C-alpha cells in the first residue's frame, strides 16, 4: 500500500498579543549573555547576578549548550523565566515603568 504525501498547508501558531507586547517591553531591558558551564542554567544566572552586582530589571541569556539558550528575567522579587514574564509583564513594577516610558515615546514620535 503506497501513501501519497501531499503538500499539507502548515498552520501558523497563533502568538498571543499579550506575549508579543511583553516581548517588545523586554527588548528595552539590559541583556547579559553568559554560559552555564558545569552549573545548571538558573544557578549560573544567580551566581553571575551576585558576582556582577546586577540591579533589576535585567534579562539574562544563559547558554546551556550549542543548541539551547535559557532566558531569565531578574526582577525586584527574584529570578523568573522570561516566557512567564512576557505573558505576565503587567505584574512587574519595573516593567510598568518601561511600558509608560515606551507609550510616551510613541506619543511624542507620532
């Protein structure tokens, strides 16, 4: 029995407007790229934050291996996964400040 594989149209995954807005806001936050080495990614991020004295808000990109990079957000209340922060950016006071600054810039530019 031979099955013919036709050109199936790929459905695009719908990206939530809330997450896209969160991603846009996170672009304005300082970013730091590090490699995890032998440590777990979150431990490497915490150690780097404390050794460098990084103040929140900050985004840390932790390279786990050549294929995988984990993203963390350093906030006043601790370290969070960046995807969670993108979806719930309105819960973070430091990002609320960035949101209002960004809105003001849009109003000035238009």
